[in-house]
C-alpha cells in the first residue's frame, strides 16, 4: 500500500480516535515525527505540559507514548497533551480543523512501520560518537562502520577500564561484547585496533518497552540521532510532504506591516523533509517570475527542517515602485522537477503569459510524486 493510501487510512481514523486521549494523571510527553515549523525538528521531545506554537500555514505531527498521532496545523498555540479532552467536549460540534488525531493501530494490518524503524535505530554504529540509547536488560547490535578500514574495533568502558574487541568479519552487524556490560550513563570509548581513539559513546538505558513508548523514552533520554532517524522513517510512510512559507519575522512585513515601494522582500520557506523546491513571484502586472532556485546553476534541492531564506541581500527580490498586491507561490516535490517547471533557467525574468497555465498543468500532471504548495500575498503600500 502506498504512503498516500496509508496517510488517508490514518486520517480516516481521526474522528473515531478523538476520544482516545491519555488517562488522567498520565504524562503526555510526545516526540516530533515531522514538522515544517521553525523551531521543531524530528525527534525533538515535547515535554508534558509544554506549549506548542505554530505560525499560520505550518504543520507538526506528534507521537504520544500511547501510539496517538496528532497532526497540528497553524495557527496553533496550546498544550497538545490537553487537546483530546477539549476535542471530546466539543464532539457534538464541528471538529477543529487545526488538528487531526489517529492511531498507529490503524496501520497494523500493514505491519507497524514504527517497530521496524526503532529496531534499525537501536543498532549502533560505534564509530559515530554521541548519546546512544539501549534497551535495559539487553545488549545492542553493532552496525559495521562506513569506514572500510574499520573491519575491527576496540570498545573500552572509561570508568571501569574494561576493554573488548569487536570484529565484523565481513558481516553487516556484530553483537555487543558480552564481556562489556552496560550501565546507564556509561561512557564507552571507541578505538581503532591499534588503540587510536575515534570517539565516545554515551550510553542511556531506556525501559524495555516497544513502539511509541520506546520512541518517547529515547527522545527523553537525549538520543537525538537515533530517534530522529526512526521518526524520519515513520514520517515517510504516514505523513504527507509539508511546506511552510512566510515573511521573514525579522523584516517589517514579518511583523504584519506592508512593504514599502522598493523595499527588499525577505521570505522564509521550510519543508518537513528533503525536497526539491521551486518558487515564483506574480508581480503587479500579473507576470510570473521564477525566484527560486536563483539560476540554472543553483540546485532546487533543500534540506528538511532547515529554513531557506529568500533574502533581498542575496537575490534581486524587491517590492515594486507603487502600491500593489504581489503573490509568491512555492512548490515542493519529492523528486527533481527541473525539466517540468517553467522558467527553470530564467530566474528573476518575467515569463510569457502562458507560464502560469504551464505551471498549473505541470503540477496537475504529476504522478507518483509527492507535492506540497504554499502561497503568500505580499502587500506594497
């Protein structure tokens, strides 16, 4: 089943799941599965009682320990752990369209994608330093390092002084040495076979739970690399591509004011995963102007969770000479669309009159491609 179908399945369960909130007294911690909002990244912990603030047009999907998925859409300012109770009290009326709830159980017929993602994340590459989570009462598997020169390594408990050797012997994984037991908070030095240090693993033991509870526990323990990778895998099969476009908050227009004639236009755009981005400006003459990528030599690829600035300091993007309403449209796609988007080689040049129709046609014809779009009206006064 495709991600689009799975996303629809999860969404269809939303209204039925509105009453599946956490029981009174249960901590409502959550982990970010996906976000197009600045300040929220994959694997980030949202603590019990912590407020989440999303600007208009931004999205964030949270996973709670009970398996509840909550997708928020801005503008939103509230405590997500309290949303189930407020939703239940309002069930007789319209469902608030700023959020949607579903349950990972809706996807069990497909095999829970979270379980497989967490199992992969719990396998450790000892050559990569950082905080690593391990299930309490078990020893992790060790992934073969990408460095081809590391067919073997030594691991040393820095407090106890114990040392053990690891060899992959041509395999993709190897078990953690039984002679090197793990304790919560232990620092394990990773060494080359000759004893040269590579880095240090800081071990956190988490409860031997599974699924969403394990994911939240890993986020709480600070295992950002592992939980971020697991949430990316879950996002890719449950959450549609999202795109956020806004005026730069540091600019005058970002505070809600109009641009002045001739003023630099500063915009921020962010996707919730790696994508290919294309942005256009419709000027006062209704002409369509490509503004991103800034030229044929520039890549359309953007990193997820990383705001991209469309700044007047780097690009000739400025308000016109007189009052007008301008419009910016950005399109994000899961694949390269360079050969299909009009004006790809003509950045900052007005396109022919039929360009807008060509753009709409190109987007509507896309198949087996995830697409997200966002529009923003810019006032020049």
